């Protein structure tokens, strides 16, 4: 009886050892271990944007450029000129996310104001890249500008505004500085020979082909230009040209305004657009250095 019991015990022990060995082998074959609940793949993480910091804009514009954009009264002391061309930094809570600067100068013929706003967009969704999120922000700005359709005449809409005014970031909200905000309901880009809401003659160059608000090519990854004529106070009219462009995950807005001293004068659209676009190109080149 004892010899038979020992024989029965030995085969049972062998079977147990075989089962344990088989279990160990199965745990290491990559076929669904407890530490790998989703074998064969993982959630992709979108790439971060190209830019992690922002250049300080007040120091990004050369003195020569500022002198061209912001003519002053002849004979000003160097101390006064230095104060004008130094600019005023925008108040922001995180200079790695948003910076801005504004300048203002008066001459006998007109007042000029320049505002630069720079925003670095960060996506907090791992499935959406910084560049894609920045494109979403840029697209909203372009839509808010209500640019005329390609090939359109640029004539006023029923509300009296062809371009919807300056983009949200290209005004008082752009840098927190002293800049004139152009309200869409108060703007107008009249057709040649027409009259504005108050019966004043329209700007003859407002609808000149090639000068209408439009999408721009060759500036960053995407860009557009807005051109708005508006009244300031009871008499004088000002023109504001805004150039907005996106490079990777950074959106830059250049806003250039001229208000003539004489209420009968209308700022030249071609000249303001050329200067605003030239500055935007220089800023874009700096970002790629």
C-alpha cells in the first residue's frame, strides 16, 4: 500500500511542475501580459511647435525703420526722439506666451501709431500639435476680418463694413497699449466716388485692385492683410493697415495707423500697406534666424 501511494504522488508532482513551467513561458511571449493591456500600439503624441520662447518686440525694430514709419516734428531733441522710438511694452503675464510693443509719433501733417503683437500658441491636447492649434487661432482672426472673396470688388457690406475692422489681437487687446480700436460697425471702405455714412467723399484708392483686404502669399505659413478707413472724433479720418501672419506656432500682428492733421485728407493705402508688409517680412525673417 505504501509503495503504490508513492507511485501515484510522483506523477502528480511532475504534472504540477510542467504546468508552472508552461505558465512562466506564456508570460514572457508578449501575448498579453498584465503590464501590457493594449498590445500592438500606443496613443501618438503630436509634435510641439518650433518656438518655445518669444523675441522682445520693442527691440526687434531698428531705429531706421521706426524713423520711416513714425515721422516726427523737425527739431525734436534727441532725448524726445529716444523716448518715442523706445516704444512701450505691452503688459503680459507670461512673456514666453505673449509679448507686444507700441509706438506713437506726431508730425505737422499726421499722427502715426505702430502696434506689434506676438502670441505663441500651445496645445494642451496631446493629439493636436501646437502648429495645428495655432492655425485654428489664426483662422478665427482671418474670419473675423471678413476679407472680400477672391476676385470681389471689396465694396461695403450692408452693415457698411467690407473687412470687419482690425483683428481682435491687433488693437487695444493685442498689447494693452494705447491703440485706437476700430469698431466693425464704425468702419467703412467706400467705393471710388461714393460717400461714407456721414456723406464725406470716399477714399478713391480703397478698392484699387491689389490693395483690397486679402490673403497674402510668401509670408510665414499663412498671412492676410486688412485695410480699414474709420472716423476718429468728429472730423479726421484714419486708416489702419493690419498684417497678420503665422509661422509654426507663433502668430504676429502688425498694425499701422495714420491719422492726417487735415480732416479732408485720407491716408494713402498703398504707402501704408507697403510699410506694414515690409515690417512684417523683417519680423518673419528674424524668427527664422
